[in-house]
C-alpha cells in the first residue's frame, strides 16, 4: 500500500481509476454469465434477466463516468476522428510498446462499439418475449407481439456480435503482449503499468 | 368383423381425432393445431396469473386439462420431421433419434401441467403462478433441443 505515496507511484502514473477497473471486471463477469445463462442456463430465465439488469446499470454508470470521470475515463479524451485512428493504426506494426496513457484511438472505438452493442442487447432483451418458450422480458407488455419477436431475433443475433467484440478485445491484448511486448492486463488490475 | 374394421377409420374421421390421421400431412396439421391450442392456453393462463381470478383460473385449467388429455404420440408419427417436410414443420429429426428423452420432456410438461390444474382448482394464486412458470420452462426445454429456429 505504501507505493501509493512513494516515488514509484509518480514514475508510474495511475492509468485506470478504481471505478473504471471495477466496471471493467464486473462487466466481464456479467457478460460472460449472461451469455452462459442465455445459451445453457435454466429454462426459467430469471437469473439471466437479473444479470441483464446489472449490465444495464453498469453501462449507465460508465456512460455517466464518461462525462464526469477521471481523464482517461472521459469519452472526449479517447473518442477521436478518422485521422488519429489512421495515424495510430500505422504504428501498429512497429515492434515496440505504444505506452498510450489510456485508450488508444483504435481501442477507444472498440470501447464505444462494446458499450453500444451491449446497450442494444440490454434494450432488446427488455422488450423481448416468446410465448412459445414462455419467456417474457419485463417491458414486453408495452409493445406488440410482433415487436417482441423482432426484439428477440435481434437479441439472439447480437450475442455472436458481442462474442466477436470480446474475441477482438482479447486478441488485441495478446497482440500487444506478444508483438509489441506491452502488458495491458496489469494496469487494468492495479491501475498502473508494471514498473 | 370386416365391416367394423372398415367403419373404424370413418368413425375416426367423423370424430376428428388425430389418432387415425391418414397421412403425414394430416399429422403435421394436427400437430400444429395441438401446439397452437397449447400456446393459446398458456397465454390465457399467463393473463390470469397476472391478476389472479379464481373462476378464470378454473376455466382455463379445464381447457388445459382437455388439451393435455390428447394422446400426443400419434402427433409424432415417424416420417413427419422437418427433414421430411422442410419449411412445413419445425420438428427436428433428432426427436425420433432421441424418443426416450423427447418422451421424458413431454412427461415433464404433463406433470407441470397437472400442478397448474391442481393449483387453479385450489384457487392458490402463488402456486398457480409458480406451476405455470415451471410448465413454461418445460416448453422451452423441449424447443431448445427439438424445434427448428424459425427465421
């Protein structure tokens, strides 16, 4: 705990604040368990619903934090234009760490994509229903049965999209680890780069 | 004797039972009608469960009891899978390859259905809701394994 105050801390600045880190790992656990429960879970889907609400809550907190949070958490600091993305993409082949203090321009868009798709997944889930499977989302009564079906179709189609985004995310971390010799996992746990 | 044997199918048609359905297409139609009526009954009971009414619950339970009294065996006569009739039925061929498991899932549905009927006749709202959820779960359990995803 002493390294919070002594010199190594100043040479290794905080990249991810505690809220971002707790959000990240809580979201990871919730998304994995929601997917597992959706695919293989009990036929009465109450638990899948509750975890879905948790995902929704986490996303709302992160959205808010994206405006009022710490420097690396704010959207304004990592959502960049195509020029910056392209320029960053050109540096990818170089076999050295990027040492971006936060989300790099490519990763920033990956964050936006994940939040967007997961948000869509929560909303479609809330309005989904299947009479045949006797599963009814909490807001399914508010719309017609045709809309319930459409929402459920979308909800089911988005699941592999989410898996693809997760695979891309994990793949990128491996790429940085092996090709660029940069450890991105430690900062998401401790908040700081390994010194 | 011969006369009686000849008369049987005619009587069956007149009664409209599915047990003597003469060919595969009739089986498909009867099967669809059976599950549509079951779905309709489930939906009606769901409405009853939301704002429980003892009389309505009893009435719906009587309907369910009639549907569940149907012998569903003939509805799954061999040669009536979605492989035999693509686009006309969602019953996967794996049903016939796993008839024991399929039968067990059907039995689970019937048992949960019996609980629903008991709870409805007892006027027990909480038990009715729980049994209905359970029965709904048995629908999904079977659909997950043996029903084609409709696109």
